[in-house]
C-alpha cells in the first residue's frame, strides 16, 4: 500500500468539515492499493482497521467520502447506531429467506396432499377426486312441499 497525500483533504479528514457534518479524526489515513483508495484508522490498540474502501478504478477523493464518514460515525451528533442498521438489514434478509422457504414448502405440501389423496383414496375405499357441493336448487324446494 502506498500513502495517498492531499493536504486539503487531509485537513478536512483530520480536523473536520462542518459543511458535511464531519467532526474529524486525526487517526485516519488514506492509502492507495490495487486501484482503490482506502481509509484506515490507526486505533488505540495499535491495530490498523479498514474504515472504507472505494470502488475499483476510483482515484479521487471528494466531499462525498467525508459525507459518508459523517453519516456512519457513531460519535457524531447524528449518533449512527451500527447495531440498529445491522439488525434492520438482517431482519430484511431473514424475512426474505422465510418468504422463499414458505413458498417452497407450500409447493411441496400441495404435491404431497395430491399424492396422498390419490394413494389413500384408492386403497381405503375413499375417492380419488375432489367433489364440490352444489347449493340446493330452488325448484326442488317447491316440489318437496307437494
């Protein structure tokens, strides 16, 4: 990795930029590796941690990076809650998975019902067909009274 230096951007990254709501962090560093720009934080425990990585081929930094950092900063006034965001994403993924599973299970249940009806109906003296009751015919009511 090579250290990427832009004095104006570094000043806004370390000291903050009020126009986008970024309060700043002096422990952040910008690096360039494999055609991407990465922002790493050199934490108190001495371990560098990746904070954000650009798309491949992106080689410029602008206020949108600072805006992204401000929106996802748990120490800012916006008080971004990482856990709430992860819980919301996980809940949506789980709901979609359950919907797909229900769809698969309903199809299997329909097939099983049909197969059991054919099998049990033929061997246990039942019927292998579905019958639907018809409503009473109005002309038969009058003929029964006679």
